[in-house]
């Protein structure tokens, strides 16, 4: 399995993530880039603060990659996630998946971001002009 | 036995530090430790979810906690 996982407290490099999954036998690379949005429910967001349980986050990211390889015929998989303080517009996550045919790459990439949001121990705090909120913490 | 418990995100703020100690009997399960923690820190029970990890894996209710295990409180995750 060609899989590449990274947590970083410095800016992510989209092209290096894509380069990790390039292969002569792949016919398509699907890429998801998650960025910091400037508002939540109409409230202006100043920045996001990401925190990770790093060792477990990398383990959970590996579980996601392994499940993706079980379910789809993939060539390579890369997932990079930021930690620390991010300004509006900055890249929080990049997922790149390559496969011989595009359907597998699209489906696996979607699965990877959806599962990351459910199971990887990373937390973000939204900082507004008048306060701050840990996202999804309360029902 | 004394167990060191790592805390993250809102759980770190609720517990007042990046790790806490709990004193629980030998043979304690994850469910019993969660109950113990919710008594000590009632705001944990008000979270949308509140899970434990043992040795960097999500713990089932019947997972046994052993001395020296790395235990962590996992509040609702929000990566991506």
C-alpha cells in the first residue's frame, strides 16, 4: 500500500501531497482540499485553532487509508492535516487519492474526508469577534 | 490504581489541564471510568459525545483499564 500521512503545524503544500500519489499506472487523481471559511451561520470567523491527539490521529488516519484500499482498487493515498492556528483561507486538510480509473478515486476520497470528520481525534475551535466555540462539542 | 488521563479540546478546558489523574479500582472498565469522570466533571456528560481511548484506540464500554495504559478523553471530534 502506498500511503502517506502527515500532521503538521506549518502550512501544507498541496503539490507535495499530490506528488506523493502520482504513478504511471494511475489514470486519475482525486484531491480534496479543506480550507478555513470566513463565516459560520452568519458569524464572522477570525481564525481556527486545531489541536490533535497526534499519535492516535495518525493511527486513525492509517485505519481510514487501509479501509479505502480494502474497498477500492487504489494506487496511492495521501492525507495531510494541519494543527495550530489557521487564518481564513488557509488549508486545513488535503487528501489525494490515485487509481487506475476515476470512480474509485472520487469515491475513496469522499469516504476519506467523511470518515476523518467522524473518527480522527482532531479538534477545532472557531474564534469569532465576540467569543469562541469548540466545533460540534455540544448537541 | 492511579490512572493518568490525557485531555484534549473542550475536555482539556473542562478538566482544567492537559492531563488529570483518576484513582479507580483494579479491573475498572472504560464505562466505569467514564462514569467516574462524569461525576467528577459533570460538564463532560453534557457534550454531544464523550468517548475514551485506551492505548490510542477507541475503547468499548467493556475495555479493561490496566495500570500504565495510556487513557485519553475524546470529546466530539471536528477535524477537516
